[in-house]
């Protein structure tokens, strides 16, 4: 018999405006402790110095993390021209410098090369695994590692401000697996002036926006109190981008047992990933097939 998890059976989303100086895992652990939740996870890791949307899934909401992670995300970041670092951000050691600075027109023209389906090489200081070990662990040991390029879809990449000749503020909307640090590094290389990320903020991730997030200081102020529960969003908030349907009690029982069942979904085509509810409660996520849902995730809610 498996061990019962400690903590409360609480399900939903807590949206946090992640502060700089903390890892994403540390924020998750703090939230889990503050809510006395028995299970928690997050969508899309942010670098320790990055800020912005960190969506933390609680309980049954963790079953939807993979769907939210696949969604588009928006980042606003400042590139510092004239220096490359070994981490591709301001926390690393400078490894190359240049006196060249690009014009606004040169930057805007270069950004077009990073839009669409592109390939990018992750930073050496990243969580990518090489033969079972994290790249950042090998890099810290001084090993000369080579990372393979990875595909990334970039929907848009714009310069929204040029505070001075050394800096440019960019905004990017991209798909899963994007490294903003790699964009800054590769942009600097293309412009022959070097570059790295000076600051980074995630503005939204799928259905979650930074305006809906709470600050870490509020979590600390309300920790271990019922008032923190008032900031938890329902599971279905994370599913807003998927077609929604309904089902009968009989179908709900079949779906929760892992069996296909008849459902009513008006805006889905054959093979679409959808979710259904019964009496307002999420029942399952799965593939829609001509009036039935083949469940891939089921929810067990009180």
C-alpha cells in the first residue's frame, strides 16, 4: 500500500508573481508549506533572477500542468549589449566584450531572424540533461560541454524600448522550451557586439497573466491562514484554452474509471483534446471522438 501524502487535499491554482533571487522550486515549496497542501507543481521554470508569472498547480490541478506548459508565453526582457557572459545573463562572468553598438534599425532587422520556427542552443548553465546530469552542474565543474540545438516557435519578437545605446527592451511570445538567454546571446552574436540578458519578466503564460498573480510578500503574510485559500483559482482556469463539454452522471463515472463515455461538446472536432465537467466540476481531459471522450487524465474531487 502506498504512503498517504501529508497535508490537505486542496486543488486549484495559486498564481505567484515570482520575486527575483529565488528558484521556481523554492517558491513551489514555500506555497506548498504555506497552504499545507499535499501536492504541488509549477508550469514553466523561471531562472532565479527572473520575475513574473509562476503558475503553481495544487492537488488535482497538477494533472493539467502538461497542457498549460504547451501554451504560448510572453516575456519582456532587457538585453545588455557589449558583453557576453558564461551564463548568458547578468549573473555570470564576462567572457567577451565589444565596443560596437547596434542602431535601432539594425536591432529591429536582426529580430526578424528569430521569428517563426527556429533552432536555438540552450545556455550551458541550464537544466538540460547530458548523460543524466544537469548541464549547469557540469558547467560549474568547468567541463567543456556541447549542447544540441532545440526547436522553438517564436510568434513575435519586438523591440519596445531603447533606453540607451547599451540596452534594448524586447518582448517575445514563444512556445514551450524557449530560452530567453539564448535569444539575447544569439542576437548579440549576430550583431557582432555580444549580448546577455540583464533582466527578465514573464508577463503571461497561457491563460495566466501577471495581473492575476499575488506577490510573495502576501503569501508570507497569509501563510498557514484560511485567507490564503481565497487566492486559489479553480482547476478549470488552466483549461480555458481547451474546448469544454459536459457529461451525465453515468458518463462521469465511466470516465473516472478510465473508460470512454458519451459527452456533449459543441466546438470540438474529431481528435481534439477537450475537457468535460459534470454539475460544474471537472471530470476528465481526453481526446474527443465522435460524441465520446477517451480520457487521458481524470479528476478526483470531493
